[in-house]
């Protein structure tokens, strides 16, 4: 998520970033409306708090001097300030939430070295390694090859869990398990610690990993604030401690 100050100080940069991503956009006018409302509310609260503190100190002195009427007027002012501060705090909370949601939806700003292109035909080739393998036959797509070898079963996956699910069978299941073990062994041999997290996580965790808010409609909700993690199996790896740490 971009820093609000960065967005405030560099709106043209955000415009350019959204333009370069083509499908991205942000409500620039609404951002500045909300930002001004938030800052205005903060300024008014600080001013009211200062007035309240001053009046509170004066009340005791007025009472000691026997100026009861003036003391009561000061008390009334303190009460009015307290009510207004509560009102402004509630308004600020609503504004900050909308502002947070707006900024959270703004994509990251691409590095200056990232080239601009309308589609993948504009992608520059940075380097090449090896030679693509040539076949003496027409290779099949995985959705044809998988079912024909018994490694993938799309129909049963849909029957069990609905659209976008599939089953891996036989060598397909063994290959999946082998790849998982290979990945885990590679990382643990480098000093990482293996964890097996729950398959369900909350909104804040998915926001922190960048899945939300962008992919909210693509995730599977368990209840309003819980989701299935993006992949059915989840391993986490804790980075090894630094040398000398």
C-alpha cells in the first residue's frame, strides 16, 4: 500500500503509474476531498482540545475566586467541546476508512526502468538461456495431455468442488507431492524453518500479503472476515537468523 503522504505529494506520479498499467485507475479528486476532510477534522479536534484544557484549568481558579456563574459557563463550554470532539472523531474514523480503502486499491508504482507496452508483444527480451526444445510431433496442451494420461481429472474436480477445481491422479499426484517436497527441502537446507499454517486466514493477513483488496472477488469466503488461503496447501518459511544476530 502506498503512503498517503507520497500520494498527496505526487499525484501526477500516481496518474502515470495507473496509466502505464492500463486497467488501473484511482479517484484523484475524491482522494484530495477525503484527505482535506481528515486534516480539517484533526486540526479542529486539536484546537478544541487546547480550548478544553485551557477552560478546565480556568474552572478551578474561577471557583476559588467565587465566580460561580463564570465557572459554570466554562463547564458548559468544556462539555460542548467534548461533544464536538466525539462527533469529529467519529467523522474522522469514517473518512479515514474510505481514504484507506481508496489508497489500498492504488497499484504499486512501477520502477523507472520498467518499459511501457500495450500488450506482451511490446515486452523486450532481456536475455536468453538455452535453446527451446523442438519436437518431431505436435505437442498437446496440458488440458488434453493430463486427462489422456490419467494425471488430471477435470470432471471429478468440478463434481466434488465446483468450477475451477480438478483432481490430480497417479503420476500427477506424485509429481505434485515431489515438487512440494523439493521446494521445502531446498528452503530448509538453506536454513529456513518449515511451518504448516491453517488453510483458513483472516482479512488482515491477506491484505498484508497483497491478496486484498484486489482479489477479493476471486477468493473463497468462509465467513465475512475469513477466507481459504489462495492455494489449498500452505507452507510458510521463516528466514534464518542473520549472522551475528
